[in-house]
C-alpha cells in the first residue's frame, strides 16, 4: 500500500464536480490526499466535496473556476495554497467541445475556445503550480486528452486536434521539468459514459455498435479511471513521464 499512499499530499483537480474528475478525486482522497476539486458551478462542487468527506478518509475542498480565464485559474491556485498548502499533484480534467462539425467550417471563436480551454489553460496551470513542485523536487501532473487525438474525424476533428496538441504539451513539459523531478503524463480515454459525452453514447443503437467494436465489449465508466489517477499521483509511477496512457477497453490498441 505504501506505493499508493498519498497521505499528506495535496491534489488539485479541474473538471472534477462529476464524472471522471470526481471519480479520480474520490480515489485520491481514499488514499489519503487532500483534494481541491474545481469546476464552474460551486453548488455542484459543494455536493461533490460533501460526498468525498463523508467517506472519512482524505479531505475535499470545492473551489469554483472557469479554466478558460487565466485570472480565475490563478485565484484557484492561490486559494488552494491558502486552504490546503503547496500542491503535489495536478489532474487537469476540464475540457470543452463547443463545436460539432467539419474543421474547415469552424468559426474562429469556437476554435479559440477549444484550444484555449483544452490546451492553453493546462499550460497556464502547469506554470502556476510548477514552482511548488520544483521546490519539493517532485510532483506529478496529468492532463486528460482523448483517443480522438490519434485519428482524424469529420465531425469532432477540432476537438481531436486540441487533444493531440495537449499530448504535445505534456511531452514538452516532461522534457523541460524532468531535471527538477516533475512528471507530466496524458490520460487518453475512449468513449466514457459521462455527461460530457452523452450525445455520443445516449442512443441504444449507437452504443451497441460502438460496444461491438471494443474488445472488452462495454463503454468506459468514470470509475475506470480511479486507479489510474492514484497510480499517476503516487510513487508507483515515479519513473513514468511524458506518456500518453490510453484507457479505451482495447478499441485503440492498434493505433
């Protein structure tokens, strides 16, 4: 258990009021971490934090933030310092997909929103938190990418582009901060039954077709990412950095 012990660690998670983010935050708390969960709506965060704290293990604090705004992200980091201390772990799970259609037709504002929220905001967060980890000589940051990064898509292409850029960001940060003891990795989910992806799976016929293409014959569930979050946050993964970890039930094992 010591490999996965997060006692005394402070973890900051974005996009963590529900779904994958909440599942990951809950798992980190269960292994002893103090988790600061963030999303846009404070009432949802309060409910999520209450649920985690009811487990009686780690501690959860909810702080609202729109990651697309740099000042709000800085305020999130500052409040985390005030309420929990220096940060040991970051999981950047927040993301957006404001446009469904051809990349060649995307409006400029939708393109910028996608890239700002899915890529630039994670660079901002990394730069804001890195000094905490450099001071300690250790730290782990993981950002949620997607299997959409691995192939083109006529209708979700720009989203996939942003997630491929995010993997590139992770690898560059891993190279730059590796000498300081910091680790950066990307999490690449397949189709997961979350509210964010509801339009892709909330149709029995479509869901059945997708499931038949997945070797494990089911869609992902938020809890499927709980163990991975603990692994990446803990010493169990202390020699892993710059990687894109694909968690998709086998649908992309050949990519």
